C-alpha cells in the first residue's frame, strides 16, 4: 500500500460490495417484495459508501505503490459505481479547485456547487440537487480533462467495464435490472449527492479557506466512514490521507475557530434534521 495498510479495508469494502450485489441479483427472483425492499435499503448504504469513502479516498490518495494496480482497481471499481471512475475523479477535483463557489456571472465554476441552481444567491433545496445530480453538467468538462491529461485509454477501459457490468446484470433477468439494479444505482447516487450537499450546506463562508465546508465530528460516524466527517479539514488540505484529517483539525484549530467554521450536529445523510 502506498500510504497505509488501513486502505486495505477500503479495498475489501469494494470487493464485498460487488459480491453482495451479485448475491442479491442471484436471489432476487426467489425473494418476496418485502425481502427485496429490505435488501435494497441495505444495499443502498453499501453503494453510497463507495463514492463517498472508497472512491473519494482513492482519487486523492491512490492506494497502491504500483500505478498499474491503481489503474486496475479503478477499472474494477467502475463496475461498482456503474460509470467510469475517472469521470468522477476529475469532476471531484474541479469541486476542490473551486470549493462549492457561489454564483458569479450567471453560474458557478464548480459544477457540483450547491449554489449553481439556487435562486437569489441561495443554495438549492436538497431534493432537486440530489434527484437531478446524475443528469446535470460536469461530465463533459470531466471528459475534456481526461482527454487533456491523455488518459483516454483508462477512460475507455473503465467505460467498457461499466458497460460489460450492465450486460452482466441484465443476464439475471429484467425484473432484477428494473426493480433491483436501476433503483440501486439511481438512489445510491442520490444518497452520495445528499452527503455532498450537507457537507457544504450552511457553510459559514463559501469563499473562505477555513469556512467553506461543514464537518461532523461524531466519533462513531468517523470510525465507520473513515474520517469523512472531517470535511472542512479535508478541504483545507485535500491531499492529506484520511488518517491524517484529525491532525489537520488540531494544526488549524485557531484558524477554524477564527473563521467560525460550521460543525453539524448530525451526520450529513441526516443533515435536513440539523
């Protein structure tokens, strides 16, 4: 491992996600509606965990010392995401470049900004933000960045893996594809957008380095989410490995306090209750 053996847990999580999805697909037609609804609810949390924790940490701090192994993992993990991971990578790096910026000259530079489709300079309501997130702009600019970085072979490898996976899921039958996988894919990404939304909603100052995000310091959440709750700290130094985020908080405690950085009372998925 390049940074820490603890990233092995994230690799295991990605493998278990794929195994669990296959297992559910294989039993879908033999389960009743109630059992499948329960399985969908559980698998949604498993799916959402990948872009928020596994992929997020991987794109900032690739897990392996060997670049070929990182590229192979990205191809394999694209099956879990249902789309090329490299597009998410450059979409997310643009987010860090412009840090959820407010609207200026009619739009935002960060395509995932919570202000982009808001009205009167306010942040958009979380429902349309999450419901439409998969279909909004940002993909084209991410692809152009892939092309500029000369990573088209990686993109096409990940695209092929995603397409092959969709064909594979279809072999389990149309009921599984329509009532199992597609809701899992759509609502899994809905939850991922919900997490991102409340990691920035009501930030003290969208333009300030130490107050442009929202952290949640609940210890149990941060154990199971690999310090994802230290989100303001992550924005202060995105390339710090997830194990080092609490140290960022200590290092910049005075700056964070001075900027009145907002700390949420509930985890991001429950942000609408805060």
